[in-house]
C-alpha cells in the first residue's frame, strides 16, 4: 500500500505505534487496528529513546498478521552489520517490506544507560546495505546465494536542524544511498519545513512526511522538550495548552491545524500520538483528510 501510494502520488499518511514492554501484544494490536483505513503504513518503533521494548520486527509481523501494513524501524545502536543484515533478510522472508533505517537514540537517553552501544553502521550505511541486499549482494560485496531481498527503504529527516548545510548534505546522502521516502521529526516550524521542501527536498522527488505529534498537555510538551533528543516545542504552544480547560482537546486541535499546514507544503504526514493512537483518525478527519478506503 505505501509503495503503490507513493508511486500514485497520493497524499501519504503514516502513524507510529509502540511495541509492548513485555510479551502481551493485545493493546498494541488494538491501537493499531483503530488506524485501519486511515493510514498507508504503521511504524513500529525500534527501541525509541533507547527504552527496552519488544522487537520491532516481531511486532511488525504481528500487525501484518492482522491485515495491517507495517513500517519496521531498524536502528543501528544495538546491532552490528551481521545482525542488521540477518534481520533484513528475515524481514524479507516474513513479508515485511517497509524498513525505516535509523541510527538510533543514544543509550544514555533510555532505561539502560550502562548498556553498550554498537553503532557499527549508521543510517546512511544501513541504507546502502539495504540497496546492496536488494541487488543480491551483501555488505562484503559477496553475492547472496539464496536470492536478493525486496525492501522498500525509508529514512528520517529533521528539517529544523540548526545546520542548513549539514541538513542538505545528510538528506542528499540518504537519497543517494537508496531512501525512497522520508519521515520527519516532530515539526513545529512550518516556515522552516517549507524552505526545506523548496530548497532541498523537492528537486530529488522523494516524498517527505511531516511529523505531527499529539500533545496531551503542557506537562507532556515540557517532558518531550526535556527527554526527546532534537525536539523543541515553542513556548506559545505550551502556553496554549496550559490556558485550555481541556488540554487534550486543545492538543487535538493543534495537531489537526498542523496537518492542514503540512498538506500545503509536503506529500504527507507521519502521525505520533503515544498511548492515544485511537485519536489519530479524529485528528485527520478534523483536518479534512479522508479515509483511504474512501479515495
């Protein structure tokens, strides 16, 4: 669905679901099923913020068994190039075709600060590895005797990065390495997003999905600023949430307004509503985005 929607030039909608912290998947599946008919793909996070959770690959397979299209995030922090290639081949064998290649958040950000980081590869080299596996060659430039993979690779981008030249260089390297689509970090500066699209992204013809995050309260916004690397929610949004008698409803309004802004600038949105994924259809509907089943 995601690959064909990109080829058709549709406005893209993806959303993020967090794997369980334990062996029970019912809640994850239930939340993901509320997105059916509204999104082209569902991201399964891979140790986001370096917090221990169930394997993203296992979670992606479970969602696929329920008729959903997963986008399996794969981070380089915890695995070397042998393990990453093994997981990529396993993903292909299990029918998981969409992979979001990530470097991974630093270990010190999470709940196992004494764990050892690997970072044998980072996101660009992981993308190159995927491109090689798709061509039937491993990272040692040796042919794969049992057949190539068919993986549709995506990457992350942060249009609000302070270094404009660094942003451009990194984006272009990811395109060159084989990224077919991009999902952005949480966007709050849409003027910056517009500039990024016109000056950097559009000439390459790869779809960019703006990250839209449901803020549930001013406290939630401050927590994100404090704990999520690279995110800076501006004071005026925090104050708007603080003034509201119903902060969750205000957060829904803010998110829907941001979806509307993104529709004027880029090719899609990547929705994040941690622990309240069932509210994503409401946000999209309020923003005027129709269910995919109706298009």
